[in-house]
C-alpha cells in the first residue's frame, strides 16, 4: 500500500485520468473529491461490496426453478402435440 500525506486542497493523481483531492479535514473524517472519466466506476468500499454481492447473487442460478419450468414446458408441449 502506498501511503500519502496530503493537506486540504492537495491531490494525488492515479493513472492518466483520476484525481483524488482532499476537500476538508475535520474531527469526524476526511472529505475527498474524486475526478475520473465517466467509464471509471467510483464507489465507496461498502457500496462496492454490496454491488459485488448483488452481482454474485444474480449470477448464481436456481437450478430447481429452471428444472420446474422445463418440466412444465415439456408437459404443455406434450398436451399440444396430443391434440
């Protein structure tokens, strides 16, 4: 981990297009401003973790649900073919 010491209104540059600036330092925390290209997602860590968990949940499939739908479709197609 690279550690910086910055004062109010000082910044660091990451790569070619990301700037992190110290806007305010107070007793409750540090306020940072981030300037980045639109295609770069910038999130607080706790939000990033929620997004990751939601993506993992969406990517996992419930195979029993898929099997049930497939069985219903087979039955329906079988009834249609019998007519």
